[in-house]
C-alpha cells in the first residue's frame, strides 16, 4: 500500500494533488500551526512528512513516530531539524537549495536598498500626512552604489548577492565565511575574503546569509555592532538568533549603526519591542523567498524529494546521511 505522508502546513493545491498520486496524504487544509504534541499526534502513523521550517523535528518527536523515514523541509534552512537525532533514528532530512537562491538574493538587495535609502520610514511619514515641505536633508540616507558590501556567510545566496552588488552597483565586495571560495568563484563574485573583524569594520552594508547553528548564535551582538561604522547598515535575511536582537535594538536607538533591515527575528513571529520603537529599521515577516514561482518551486522540490525517496530510496537534496537502523 501507499506510504502515508503528512503535509504540516497548507501548500499549493496542485502540489498536494501530485503527492496524492503517490501517497496517502494527510493535508493541513485549516493551516493550523500545530504545537509539538499536536504534531506528534498527526505524525505518529506517517512514513514521511513535508514541513515548512517551523516544525521542530527532534529526538523526542522521532521516538514517538517510529514509522517516519523522511522529513522534507520546504526551506533551504533546516535549523528546525535535530540532524544528529534524525540520522541516529534512520530518518532522511531534505531541504530546498538552489530553487530560491536568486529570488532570496533579490529580496536581500531590496531590503538593503530600502534600509540604506530609508524607504519605509519615508513612506510612513508621507502616509501620516506630515509631508509639507522640502528640506535639504529630508530622509537623506547612505549610498548604495560604489559602497562596500560586506557579506557574512558566502553560500549560494551570499554569492548571488555579491554578484548583484559587484556587477550591478559597482560595489566593493568583501566576505567572511567558514571556508574561502575557490579562486574562480571569488573572481566571478568579485569578492575579497577578509577576517570577521575586518568585515565588521569596513562594511557600509553588512548582509547576513549564514545558516543558524550553535556556532552562529549571536554572531552579531553588542561587541560586533561596536566594531561597525556609525554610518553602516545591517541586513539579516538568514535566521533569527544570528543577531542579538536586544543588542541591535539598543545600537539602533543609540545610533551606534545607522539602520537595519530585518526579515528574520529571534523567537519570530514575535518581534523584540525595542525594534518596533526605533524608526531606523525596515521590518518584514520572513518573506525573502516569497514569490509565487519560487514558493511553488520549493513545494515541488520538497514533493520531489518525498517521491524520489520512496521510489528509489534516494532523496534529491538530502541534508544528512541517516544510519540504517
Ligand atoms: C527560509 O527561511 C528558508 O530557509 O528557505
Ligand atoms: C545556503 O546554503 C545558501 O543557499 O546560501
């Protein structure tokens, strides 16, 4: 009989339809964000799952779901997975790399530009009916073209942002990453490797595009913000928790840095109240990959992983090598 697959949140009906041709599908048409106990109850009798990045898959859940063989995340990040626990339990994890790279880089650049040029702050002013006059410094922001673009985390998305900056905006691109790119990729991105302190000190616009791990927790905190230029901006399209949001709110309030653009937050969907109080931050609700075409491609890749895994035993974009139980 067909494997049983849970789809943890509402996704495109046509993708549910495709999955239904291969599996006994249980969808979440009400789009309820299940708590961990509810998720276990839904997943107990399932062989596979499609998750969206906000369902935690850990040892406790796995122990209660012994049939589970694969969890396909509809996200490139998979910090919702306890990868070691999944591997030990013989559970395959997959993510959705590549299909969202350019779209996410577009959004990172949009957020950078909106932040540097104070677009949302200016719009709020206009909407509030406060535009009466011209003044020489009205919403005067920081320069984008020709400035120094600093990228922390130089994976596929970081490289796509580097290309935009170098080739489209004549920016000087510096980056820091756990490992250096090879010379050809560095040349394509016109990016120069620097140590983290140099990156912080020289950034006009610092863009975070690294995965969230215990090592990257609070990679940007008060000490790092203190090393940045007072004119610099900070852009986070990676994950909440990479930035210490309390320290950032304080730095923005004190104008230790000029501005921030944030698509991700510690403990989202809650947002640190200090960030809501300061004008010099552009805030978006974790939408960097949200175009219709890219979200569909992500859903289809997650579905393809489930189909390939149950048909051939091999996932297309695995994130771990599960042990045979
Ligand atoms: C979204 O945040 C993703 O990881 O794809
Ligand atoms: C993350 O791995 C990325 O695609 O940049």
